C-alpha cells in the first residue's frame, strides 16, 4: 500500500471509537489477558493486498519457507487484507475487540499507529527489538515513527518519501538547471510558464498536505510541538507561517493557478505531471510507474525538493508501513522473529525489487540506490532527515477534518491571510488534542 491516504483508516477507526465504547482502552486488558507465547502451532499474519500483489506474495512465500525451515512445528498462515480504508478499519477494530479473530502479526500504515495504540490493539515490542541484529541499521528518524510516548509498537518495514520531479526537456530549452533552493524553484516556475503558458510551472494542490509540510518543516515550523507530556499546535508560529507562505505563494498565474489548483490532491498533481501539463511536481518514488505511463515518459528527472538555503534539502514526510505484534497474539516471540526476518536486509532488498518499497535500513537503501540511480534523490532526502506527523491519536481527527487542506485553501483562494488561516487551524488542532 502506498503512503498516500494512510491516515484514512485511522480516522475511520477513531470515528468508530468515538461512537462506541468497543474501541476504548479497556479492550486492551481483555486482549492482553488472552495473549500467549506459544512456540509451535500456527502463526497468523495479516499483510496488505496491494496493486501488483503477486510479486509481494512471491517474496513472502520465500520468507515463509525460510522461517519454516528454522522453526520446526510452526506453520505461518499469511492472509492479505483489503486496503480500502473503511474495510480495513472494520477488520482491525474487530481484531482489537475479539482476540480469537486477531492475527499475531499485522502490517499497518505508520500514521495509523497512535489510534491503534489508543485502542489497545498493539503490543509494546521495544525490549524484543533490542536484541535484533539489524536494529542499529534503522534510520533513526524512521525508527521514531513506530514510537508512541517512548514505547515502540512496530518495526518499520518500508518507507516512502517525496522529491521534486522536473521536465528535463523544458529545463534544457529554458537553459536552466534543476533548482537547488526555493528561490531557484520559484524562478524556474516563472521562466518555464512564460515560455509555455499552457504548462503549469509547478503542480501543487490545496488538498496536498504532504506536499505542503516540507515547506513548513524547512522553515523551522511544525504541525504541533510537545508541551510537557502533551502536544500543542504550532502551525500558527512565525516559522510555520513562513513555510505556509512559501508553499501557498506557488499558487498563482505563473505557478499553479488557484482556480485550477486549490482543490488538487497529491494524486491529482501526479496526474498533471504524468500528462505533461506541469514542469515540476512533488511526487513519491512510487509515482514513477504512473509518470512512465504518461506523456512525460523519458522527459523527466528527479532531485531532492530544495529548501530555502541553497544546497539544502527540505525535510520530507516519512510515510510507510510498519509490522506490529497484536496485544492478543498467541505467538508473541514467533511474531517478532518473523517480523525481523521480513525486515532483514535480504528481504527488504527483495521487497524493493518486487514492489519498489524503499528500505528502512540505511545499508539496504544505499545498495538499491546504487543499482537504480533513479532512487538517489529519494535516499538522499531520507539521509538529509525526514519528519512525521504528531504521534498522537488526535492526528486521525485532524486529518479526517481536513484541517491543513482547509487552511491552505483559505489562503490560496484569498478567503484568509496566512495569519488568520493558520490561527484557525491551530485552534482546531488544539481542540483535537484536548478531546483525546
């Protein structure tokens, strides 16, 4: 599953928890009381059923065979579950509330983590992973996406980040090189659009949260900041407002016109670039296949999204999937061991070859980038430092209420200035934190 829209399932689960007591933390004691650690029998695993899943299943089948060979008396039963947000949320909610239906090991989107922890569905596995021989190879920023309140609830399996795709033909015609700063990015949008009025200088979207956040983070801002043990909104800080302005300034006659781009999602910016209708776009590594299938095929390159300072890289959102052990697991140790096998260097490399998933281990990231130069801007982006959303169950509500997209749209359509729009967004964010 791609990291776009990952929070939707957490939002659905959180909404269900608000409507009924079944997802309350009390579930955890019920599930925990029925957990076990059998070292034989059937290890139940739920993984996502993704586009091109046959390739994924082939890799998993190899891992299962290897695990069987080293664990006599154990059978690994892998089920591939629907990635549709509502269907997945219902399945996970059922597993949290009925230990007998729960798997031992589950794949989940990393932004789903706070909601799942609040629902009492996942086991804390920090101590288990301390002995994992590959733990030191995990990118520290990515490792933190599996931690809530200092406790580790997952093993990062793969990551997805965004970088700047650009049209090599249009840049060559304009006599310019790929931008290495925000100022150069703005200059490129204007120059190319002036020469090609029917082409957007850059495709950006008013509903593209993870396209906007790198500008906020690069400016020193954030969605929220820790205030003691709690979170407090930070979108209305001067630094965040500076980043919001940089992003929203890209909406305009010579960039991405507000009347056409205010409602664009991240997926729609992919469509624009792939169709050859924009000179630049902030896209995922996994969007490569769609670009290759469009009019931009053979006429594009990728560089890290530049920051304000020349030569810097704007921090990217580290989306991706984790492997977690259910609190109701009857085979806890086996679940951890199988997760460690799937996340080992050999299988992370095979999963990249099969699905294009960027590894979370730094050594494997370097290896796959060496054999596929296309990946270097993305691995360089990871190396420069990634960021994440607040690891708090309120994030599901913030995302479901479209707080950040609404803020962006208010600014780009002229309904509010940055100060007012960010202030309104901060108030909603604080209200969400207070409600949890």
